[in-house]
C-alpha cells in the first residue's frame, strides 16, 4: 500500500493530500530511509513522522484498504514520541 494512503486509512494523518505533502517534504521515514508519498509500506515497517517539534515512531501491524475509526488504531503500534529541541529552547 502507498504510504500516503496508509497514513490516511490508519488516521495517523487526517487527509491523503496532507499526508502526501508531509511525506514529500521529507518529514517521514520508513525503516530509517526518507520516504515519498508513493513509497510502498507493509506490515512490520517502522515509520518516523515529524509533526512540528516532535517525532512519532510507529510500527505497522497490518494493512487494510479501509477501516472504521475503531479499527484504525489497531493498524499500528506507537513505539515512542520524541521532542525536538527548537531554536528558542536551550
């Protein structure tokens, strides 16, 4: 499945167009490698997504073409969150 579609279906990012923009800006890596929106992802892959001043690491548990809100959180496991110190912090 394409990275941008997975992010939308899993509800990690609300809209597919936003997921495409974020990945094309180089803010997402798959297994440590910067990824584009068209990168194929599979169960077992680890994603690192940069949201502003934090990086969220998740492991893909399963791939589904579509999911209900209750099922979306079961598609991945959050491995951790890490704050990135900004220029204004010391």
